C-alpha cells in the first residue's frame, strides 16, 4: 500500500466538523448508538466515493493495460484545485467573522435518530479526498481484488478518529465526560481554522502530485 493512500486516509479522518458533531452527540447525552451510526455512515460514504472512482478508472483509456498516467494526473490536479477553492472560501468566511458560531443545525444532533445520524455521517465526509484516494488506488497497478482491499483499508484509516469518541465513551463512560467537554470547547472555537488548513495542505499535495504526473 502506498504512503500516498495512507496520507489521504489520515487527512480524511482528521475532519474537525465531523468530530464536533460526534463529540456534541456524546457529550450532551452519550447517545452511543446514534454516534456509532454516524461513524458507520462516514465509513460507508468515503468507501463508496473511493469505489466510484475505482469503477470509473476501469472504464478509462489505458496504456499497456494500465490507466493513462496523464489522465490520472489531471484528475489529481482538478481535485486539488477544487480543495483550494474550498480553502479560500473558508478563509474568506473566517476573515469576515473569526468568532462565527458553529452551524445552527448542530443544535439538533442530540435529538437525531439512528437512521438520521447514519445519513448525516454519509453527508459530512470531504468527498474530494475520497475521490483522490480512489484515484490513487487506480494508479497502484494492482489486481482487481487488491484494489477493493485497498478501498476497505482506506475507509478504515479514514474512519479512525470517527470511531474513537464512540470507543472512548463505551470503554470509559464516566471518565470520558470531561474529555469530551474539553474537546467540544476546542473544536467549537478552532474547527474552521483546522478545516481550512487541512484543505490547503491537501490541495497543495494534490496539485503537486498531479503536476508531476502530467510532466512525466
């Protein structure tokens, strides 16, 4: 497995907005089932996005039985530019109001059902990162079986932090309360900056990776 895929998985799981949703859900009422459904929805969503690109890659033109390197590089470049656009949008929003409150819909996370929580988990992932992971898997030149294994591995790495609060509460329900409160306060203040920096770093990475592939 390539380090690029691990890097994309780590970047995917580091989404501060999802962590804030999960922490709020657990800190307010320790709704363990709903928080688990939220994380499962995330896992399914990023895996499905990566798999979609994998299926698309199998239909693209090939060179000597392998995907066209320039085309894959162009996809990386376009995904990187899309993330750069998101980062700039977040930066403008943050500069207008650095003390902006968290999204109002977060007030309702404590009352969500299991099904709604799972659906929200499928909506929250940074799908551009999952598309980039799928594109990276296509470029690995491995067997079909190995490609699907890599999709599952990526989804697992990309969901580590999503399941961490659930495991924390399940294992230490009393001790976890204070930790969740501290995490909630920090995320409410810094989630915009973290997300902005995350998108900026990954956009530079994908643009550089795509440009390198196009230059070969």
